[in-house]
C-alpha cells in the first residue's frame, strides 16, 4: 500500500502531461447531454488510464488540475464543486494502480473487471455524493437539479472510463514485455 502513494519524477511528469491532455479533451472532445451543464467527457477515460498507471496522487492531480484549467479558460473561473469531484474520481481510479497486471504486460478479464469496479465506485462517490453536496454547500444550487446532474455525470463518466480507459489499458499492456517471455539462448 505504501508504494501506491509514492511520488517520483516519473509521476510528476506524467501528472503534468496528463493534466494538459485532460484539459484539452475536457474542452474539445465531449458530447453534450440533455441535462444542463453535463456532457459525456472523454477526459475521464484518459484520467482513469493515467491513474491506473501512476496511482491515486497522479490520478487526483490530473483530473483536478485539468478540470480547473479547463473551467478557468472556458468560463473565467473553476466550478470548484465539480473540480473537487473530478479530483476525487481520479484519486479513486488510482486504486487500480497495484490491482491490475497492466505493467506486467497483461490486462485480462479479471483486471478489466477489477479496473471497472474501481472506476464505477469512484464515479458514483464523486458525482452522486461529492459534486451535488458541494454544489449545495458552496453554490446553494437546487437539490433536485444537482443530484440529477450528478447521476447523469456518474453514468456518462463511468462509460467513458470503462470504454476508453479499458481500451487504452489493453493497448498499453500489449506494449509491455511479459515477465518470462524472453529466453536466454
């Protein structure tokens, strides 16, 4: 468990790169939903991918910084309740870091299931609890609206992380050398 929260130079570089890509995806590669101020965000698939490779700290910072910068650029200031929820989702995605075999060159059915259970739990906590409660506490938003937005966001972000994140992790695992696959002649 100790290694899960270790921050190395590699983690810091990945965090910067991940946050920049997250911000761009968050701004430009999204599909609006019928519920106001919610979109299908491809950025959460990328965030889940990076969090699985680099851990909870990187996952939290990538989503938090990427979302905050995107809001600041697009709207003039971040919507903090959702920025914090993004960070929480990224942090929880990072618990897949030591729970899969992706770095060992395999991302099989058990890894896919484990990853998706973790990311769905992360999305439910972030979007059905954290975002709506903070919307009410910080911005005095209407209860029915914020919980509707949160439920829709949880579903869409779970699909994004589930499909895009899983595909990226499968592709990445194929680039890794499997343990014991090299033989000495």
